[in-house]
């Protein structure tokens, strides 16, 4: 059983629908050169463009991908990359929150030394004492893990 790859399917579907490369490119709001590049096996479209192609040709994405192992793997890799920024941003935010809380603690410390105002309700709290450090450690570990996992 011979496997037909994405490039051949794209060209066949485009011709079956009587579309030139230029017309298909206009429907996708991309350049004609992109269509040409894909048909000449010099590249692949994004996931979003694959969805548009499946709509234009009225076929499933699975039919577009058929036997193209490389493209299937590319989509899996791309989907992991979509997750990565959100998770990394979350852990970066946790780290920054910890840093901001440490700065706030320093400001409060200086303020209490320069004035007679005391914040006794904060000083004995374990969360107040170690919370910012814990946030920095957790955020940094999370950022490091996701940076390595989805390079």
C-alpha cells in the first residue's frame, strides 16, 4: 500500500476544485508562493491553515494528512508548543509575585524603622515570612521544567 503525502493530496484537491495556486492562496489569505512551496514538498502549513484547507476542500484533516507521518508529528509538536507558553507564563507570574512580595516586605520593614507604625499582625506569620520565597522557588522550578520540556 503506497502512502500519499500531504503535498500530493493538496495538489490533487486544488485541481479537483478547479483552483489555481493564486486562487487558493487568496482564499487562505496567504501568498501563492506558500501554496507552491507546499506542493513542491518544501514546507508545511500551520495547524490553522490545515483547518482552513479541510473546510475549503470539504474533507477531514485526517484525509489531508493521510500517510504523511512527518506532518502528523509536526502537528503533535506544534500542539505541545501551544501549551508551553501558557504554562511557562503561569510559572513566570508566580515567580514575579514572589519577588514583588519580597520587595513589599523590604518596603514595610524600612517604613516601620522610619516611623512608629508597627504591622505586628504580619511579622509572626509563617506565610508572611516564607510565602514569597516559596512562590519564587515553585515558579522557578516550574519555569525550568517547561522550558526544558518544550524546547
